[in-house]
């Protein structure tokens, strides 16, 4: 893995005009650089950590700005290195001028996520905590923010470390029995090994089950609104987002392309898609829109199939939607003299009026009940992305191989090998064993300056 021992700098605040902007410097030359460009209002013999210094930044003898400087001494900083943060007046030109001044003094521009990457490499964060930083920045709802905070506090790391310890303790027992059979532990037999592996496998299975919640909270719960033309899909879409986002007319096929909008329901981030009407068509434009609609349906967690209940016809759900989780929404209730007859035993049908808003709240409650992610205790840490989930599944596969060997009373060396493999897959999640390519891909998600 590449050594990172030079000095880096970047603007740590969003670009644009504002009250203040922050330039961050990290590395061995940080303190030397600030001494070259900064003159404190009160003379300083030696900079003390965690103290704010008011003063002015100069380029040679030219005054650039009045700023505040804070020095964080290694290893007690975000990156684990000497860090300087300069708070200057906000503004693109001024901030860029100070950045270029710092870059001219033995530092280079930081790459995306490089400050957090150094924090990981210097042991200030494990990999799950590092990933939680960008998840916290990207959090769209209170729930996703809370989950990111729990991971940043090390809850997932603690849970995985505990499982790794259990695996390694069992493996150690087995390897001692292989190397020193004359001192064999009476408890080291295939039956006890089976019970212990089964217990560990159950813990991994529980952890894997949390990935659904973690990925939904981070990436959003995808809902596709689908149906035939003129069923009122766009009207339902507008009601759910509480905004006139989609064009609504009486002309069938108004929506030729999909429209996407993000909303929050009860703390869940939901990605809502208004799709083109699904019907047989000879129009190339409409056919293209219908194809996109089915692509969105394929990747959706839930489909809202909209029916025009004012038109008396049999409800026919396309086969490609039957394979998904879906609700049937009987729209245009306001056009009926009496409500339609709905089987009370069917939980996935609701009659609504997009025009008046009748039962839209009921539909929202149905969506929240469908997400139903409250069963997991997020305070224990949950998996939050495909990388973590993949490693956890590989760990479970290795445990299943070890379990099969133990049940078949195979040699202990086969069981020990599978347990070692299982442990290593978990170590990938927290970054104890991880390739540099994986590390780079993770930190490429970050912005420059974090």
C-alpha cells in the first residue's frame, strides 16, 4: 500500500460565496507552511495545539486576508498527522488565492477523500467508520444520519470484531488439537465444533439481514409508479411529493420519459419514479419510454400499479410486474357514486382520489409498513453497502463449508482452513485485510477536502 507521508491541502468547505471558508493542511510540513504565510495578531513563540490564533495571511509583503488558524498536533488530529485549518472570509477568489499560496509552500492538492484515507491508514478510523463519514455527509433523512453516526461511533466494527474473536478462538482450539494431540481438550470434538460454528453462522446471518435496511437507508427505497396511460400516475406522483412536478392532462400518454423525485416518509429516503404508460404502441418515442418504464420497474423495491377505477374493466397486471412487490391503487375515486368493492383480506389494494387527496395518507402508511425496517437494532451496527454485504456472504459460505466438514467429521485441518477464510472475509469489512484498489474505490466516493 502506498505511503502517504507528504503534505496535502484542500478547501474543506463547499465552493461559492459565504461567511467563511476553511482550507485544511495535513502532513509534516503543515506547521512550517503556516509560519511562512501567517502573522498572528499577538506574537507567538510556539504554536500550541487546539488554540485559535487570529492574524493575517500574507503573500510575501502583500496582505491577503484576516483569518483564524487552528493547529492540531499529531497524533491528536483527524488524520493522525499535524493538521492546520485556516478559516478565511468566504468567496471563490479569496479562498482560491490562499489555497494557491499554501500549494506554493511544500504541499500538494489533496485527492478525493485523502484526509479521511489518511485517518484510516494512520489507525484513526476503521474502514466501516471511514465509509460512514461519506454516508453521514450524504444522509438524506434522520434515520440514515442516525445509522451513519452509529457506524462512525464504531458499533459495526465492535460487532464484527466480536465475531472475528469467536471464530479465531474456535480455530485456535482446533489448531492446538492438531499440533498437540497429546494435550487434546476434551471439549474439542466434532459435536461441540458443530454447535459453535452454528452459533457463529447465525450471528453472520443476522448481520447479513441488516444489509437490506442499511442499503435502503443509504441509497433510497425505490418506488415505481406504473399503469396504463391516463390512469392518473402523474397525479398520484404529484400527491406523494406534494408538488406539481409532473405534467397532468386528459390526453393519454403525456409522460413519455420517467420523472424522478426524492421524498422522505417517516425518516426513510424514498426515490419515486413516475413512468410512461404501459400499452401496445407503434410510436418509437412511446416504445422507448415504455422500455425505460420496465427497466425502472425491474430495479424498484416496490411498484404502485395505478388503475382508473372509473372505467369498469378487469384488472390485469403485466407479468413483469407480478414478479415484483406491488400495490394496486384504484384511482379516480371522486368520479364514482359509491366506493368500489374491495376484499378486506387483501392488504395491498387501496382506493384513492389523486384529485382530492382522499386516502393518499393511507397509501403512505402502506408504503411505510412495506418498508418495515424497524426489526433491526441499528445501535448494534448494520451493513450499509454492497462491499460489506459481499464480504459477509463470503464469510457465511466459508462457515457453511466448515460446518459441513465438522458434521462429516472430516479432519480438523479442513475445518481450521475454512474458519481462517471466514475470519479473513470479516477482516476485509473493517479494513484489516483489504487491497489498495478497494481502498481507492471507497475514498473516490468522497469530495476533495474531506
